[in-house]
C-alpha cells in the first residue's frame, strides 16, 4: 500500500511538473541588456550630482537599461558650470553616475573622448590625422633642377617631406631622396595656422640640385601632411586634432591619459564606444610606404606615376586597390583591434560603428565586442495611417543590406549583441511620435539588431527652462519631451522583443561573399580615399551583383549573413556544414565578381571538396592587386579550368533547392521575419509592414512542431492553431498592418491556447458630449471644454493651439449589446498616444498603429470611458518662436532643422492634437 501511494505521489508530481512547464510564461526575465539604452549628451559637461541622479532615475523608471555618455559643446550662460574633460571633478561625476546606475541595475558606456571622431587636446601634430601630399615638377633632358622642395602654400599645417622620386619618360625610376639638402632658414617659420613655431629638422624646407641626364623626367615629392581636422562638437577640455587612425603609436599615445584616468576604475563602465568613421580626407600615415611594402610586397615609390595617374587604366586601378587594402589593414590591425585589446586590459568591452571606414566593413565590425550600425532619416512603410509628411522628414538610408553588415559580422564572429544608433533625424525637431519610431525599430531588429541605443537624450538640469537643453540631431528622449509620458510603452515593446532576440543564436543558413576588391578596384577620379559610407550607398553598394543577390535572397525568404575573405580563410567543414567561430551554415554563395584573391578561390574549392555547398553565381575574372598579377591571374585561370566541374556558375535558387535548403515562403504574404535558434527550437519575429491585414495559415519551415504565439506589445501568449504537412508547419495568424508577433516552436503544446477572434457584426460609434480636461503641459493649461465632435484641440482656442501636453477625454456611453463579452475599442486617429480607462479601471496604452485595444465585460447599461491623450511638443515650440522667446542657446552648431538649415518653427502650421476619432466599439466572437 505504501509503495502504491509512493508511486501515485511520484506520478502526480511528474504530471504536475509537466503541467507547470507547459503553462509557465515563455517571456524571459527582463535585464538591462534587454532594455533600450540611450546616448546621453553632457553639454559642456555642466553636470551636477542631484540632476544626474534625477535623470538616471527618470531613465530607469521609463525602462532604459543603460546610458552612453558623450560630452559635447556647452550652453551659453552656463560657462561657470563647465567641467574640464577628465579633470578630477569630471571623473568624480563619472564615478557618481556609475554608482547611481549600479544602484538602479543600469550600466554605463562612454565615448573615449568628446564629440567625435577620436581626438583631443593631447593629440600632438605627429599623431594627428594624416594625408598624402604630392608635388610634381617637370624637368627636361639636360636641365638642372635646383630649387626648394616645399609643400603648396595652401597647406596650413607643416608637412614632412618623405621622398623625392624622378620618373623618366624612358620608364626609369630614380630615388632622389638621398640628394636632398637642408635649406638654410631662420630658427622659426610661419607654418601652423599662422603662428610662429620652431620646426624640427624633418619639417624644414629641403633643397634639390639635380641634373636630368638621359631623358625628360617628372619629379614627385611625397609629403606626409596633416588634414587639420578638429574634433567635431568637442566638450571643454576635449578640443584638438583628430587622431591618426592608422598608427599603433598614435593610438598608444592617445590612450595614455585614459590609462591614468581609469586607474582603479577598471571594469566600472561596460564599454567604450567609437562612432562612425568621420575622419575626412585621411589617406596616409607617416610610415605608410614601409607598411605597404610589407603587406603588398613591392615598393610603392616605384609606382607613384601609376598610383597618381588620373585615368581609368588597369595597372593604376590595381595599385590604387592595393593602396586602399593597405589602409584597411592598418585601420583594422593598428587601430581597431589594438583599441579592443586595450579596452580588454581595462575590463571594458568595445562598441564600434565601422561604417564610413575606408576598409572591409565585415572585418572592422567584427573587431569589436559589439558591432553597431545606425539609421539616419525616415524610411517609407505601407502601414495605413503612418504619417510621413514631406515637410517633416528627410529620406532615410536604413537599407536592409547595409544594416546586415554589422549583424553579419557579429553572427560569423560569435558576438551575441548587435547595437544600433536609432532614430537619428527621424523627423523634424519636436515632431517625432512614438508610433513613427516603432516600424523603424522593427526594421533594425528584423535585420539582426538586438541592442537598440536611442539617439538620444540630452542631460538637462532642473534649472533649464522648457524645452531644456537640446542636441541638434536628436529625438531627445527625456522628461522635457511630451512623448516621454508614454515612452515607457515603446521601451517595453523594444525590451520584450530584445529579450527574445538575444536568446540562443542567429539561425541564418546562407553565407554571401562580399567581393570588396571590386569596390577597391573601381576607378574614382581624384581620390585614393574610398569610404564605405552609410549615406552614399550609390557610390559603392547599389547596382552591384552583391547587392542585387542579397535583395533577391531576402525577397525569396532566405536568411543570409555576409562573409569576407578573412572569415572564409577561417572556415571549416563538418558533415557538409560550414563552420565559423560564430556558428554553422548550410551554404555559401559567391555572387558574380571581377576580382577575387587566389587564396580565397583556393579555399572555396577546398571547402567544396570537403563537402560544403559552395554556389558560384559567377566566376572571378582575375586576381586583385598589382604585384606579379599576371602570373597570379594565370594561376587563377588554371585553377578555374582544373575545377570546372566543381565551380560551374549556377542558378542559385535551383542550386539551393537541389541542396534542400528551403526559403521561408511566409514572405510571399508580405510579412517580414528574422529567425533564431534556441537549443534546437526556433524563434521567429514576424512583422506586418504591409497595408493589408494578414489572416491566414502562415508556413514555417519547421517539421512537426507546436507553435506559441507571443505578442511583444502586451506579453500575451498562447498555443497557436497549426496544421502540419511534411517539413512545413502552417500557423494560423491574424495580423493587422503595424502588428508584430513572435512565433516560438516547442515540443510540448502549452495548455494555454491562443484565442482567435473575428468581428461579430457592425461597429458602434461612441458619440456624445466628451468632457475635455487639460491636465499637464504648457505654456499654460487651456480652459476645459465639452466637445460633441472629435477634432484637433488646436481649434478650440489660441491657448489650445499653443498647448503641448496631456488632456483627458471622458464619455458616458451605453453598452450596445450586453451579451457580448469581448470588444475591440478603436480610437481611430490619435495625436499621438493615449492611456485608456474603462469604468475607472486602467486597460492599456495605445501609442502605435493600429490604435485598437481588446476590452472585456462591459457593464450592462451605462459605462464610462476615459482617454488621456498626449500630443507632440511642436505646437509649444512654434508658439515660443512666434512670441520671440529664444531657447536656442547652445554653442557651435546650436540648432538646425532636418536639412541643416536655420531652425524656424514660425513657418510651421499647428500640428493636429488630441483624439480625432472616430471612436468605435466592435463586438468580437471567438474564431474556431
């Protein structure tokens, strides 16, 4: 009997455990890494402890998980409060920020400098950003060249003469550097921006006395010059030259003050940040020629005439490609990797925006612990009602292909976090709504971002009058912005999404080779310096076979990561699967390309012979670079001929089908997706950015699985209705435009079912007299009113036209049908977000399209509806400027509009505000 009781108890416990497992919430516990973080501008570093604490508590309460400190220029009238960068007082403020953040379970990142790019007062001229300067002289046969070799008078900074080389018309090359003599000069020379400085011997003018004996010559004088670029938007104590990003010695000197500053602070901040590469015109470093010879195998001094020849010719293009590759190698190894190693010695991580760099973006992004992309401007979406007024936006550049460079680098190198600078110039100042943020954030997450950084928030003390301190390119996520009222709902949505998108590992099946040498080999008149900018994709990305192939793969529903030559070299094959340090892949596609390194082709063939699926869309025509290229080209052609059966160009989609690599055909509905793998189970993030409601069974390429639906807006979840067919599971979904869901596979079905609803009859408009009460905001509260027609509150009075803040609408209404248990409350047009109470019970916040909410159990008879609506701050700013009240009190750029022209809100029309409706109730019934 005891044995029977024991077994009964055991079975009961077992089935109870299974039941609990099946019903537990699938949402991970929230952490500060799940939450969005914010770039935090310290204007003039005029911060103090009470306001730092208040700001951090505001961030924490709103749902922001961390801050990234960027000191910038200051506020006029606040000069006595400025704090010198890295001074003892500044470091005390940093320590206090870290201490308060720790107490709130937040974290702190910081820029290693002020403003951007890296540079500052301690960057000496030898370590400043450098450029190649070449002066040319013509000498006829038998003439004697006897003159001073000096840099062009337009150069403001001293330039170091490195080499003088004569190129004869007969093809001869003569190095005349050893023939240079010092010119006799005074002890001082005018050189550095008009000031008198004592020049070292290597910067003093040189004289050349040389006779051209055999033929006519062109003499090239090579100088190591300085760009003169200063740190942009520098904070007090942070102004100075931009750093030479190709020199390990320059980096070592740059971090020296930080070695002292961070002593005893190791590990206190989470990561150091390096912004996008905005170091302009820097195509050189003083020892470039020596590094070039080591890396490329030949002396560049002997090829200057080809390098600098401004014609589109093969050998010149090859040498320029070598030049650009060398710049890339120096940036990667001398700076980015060295910077990460230095950060690790302090127990910091690194966060890098590689875009804009003159180098291989994949390798550069991967050199950091957290690769970071950015978006700039507003992207188009088909979602009905999503406003994108031309006068308020600048066209965005968040191309999915560009975004995937950073996430691909993270995926193939094994970095779990991919961050983004998000919402930069999303709309004109004071005109960004939370609803407009949502699809932009979704597109980032759909392309691999799982660690969003808001751009951003400006530290603003209590003493600053409204609108507080402002940064010129920011949405300004803080309590001075009216959208802060309901911003926690946006942050909660992002956090819920990222909690799942940080789980497991990426589940992209295909690698796509980026043939960067085709870009480096491309002739660009008048420049050696080729930057892969996010804002000029037409110069290097659009129209390439790589771009077109990527877009076609995405359109078909294939999940893809990009790969570089370096990572191909590291790849292995196990049981037909391509293995990288970051994960495994089923296939690697080589788009049509002109140039490919011999080593890359050999490795691809080696991988294919080992059983990997390597699909060539086209075959390379030649090798990149100049050194011995004809022999290397013949070797490439021989390898192609010897392996013709292995590497015949194919239709990539037929080849993928033959390899049984299936696309996610759900994209045929217009839905977008990204997929992750968690211990063999799949997580799909699915978003509807179309203009149509999707109400159908959606195919997933998973075999015989149960599927949970999770709503990241509400955290609701339940087991989906599914149909299983061969290797596909069909999931019943109903998604309106603007909605998103997560689909999570599981072996055991949850007992909690997802309830499907459909409308059960006509909608009922809620009409009557709405009591309108203005709650909070400014410049002052308008008079309360009663309105029978829902329209913009700006039409009520001049005070209401100027008002930005929150107002509450209340209405008594009759239950249209007391037998209905479930309703959809549709607010129609809301400007811009709304909190809702039914019968004094809070039921939710609506801040994004669709402005609909499911409500339950209305009372029979009379019911009350209360809606608190918050508008944008634009009307209040417009009113201030119409009244001549000045608020633009910032140094340097001060404030500009979205087109970087003078900001003038007096030209604006009042923005519609409040509850515009129509407000309706629609009965629902469960759908079987």
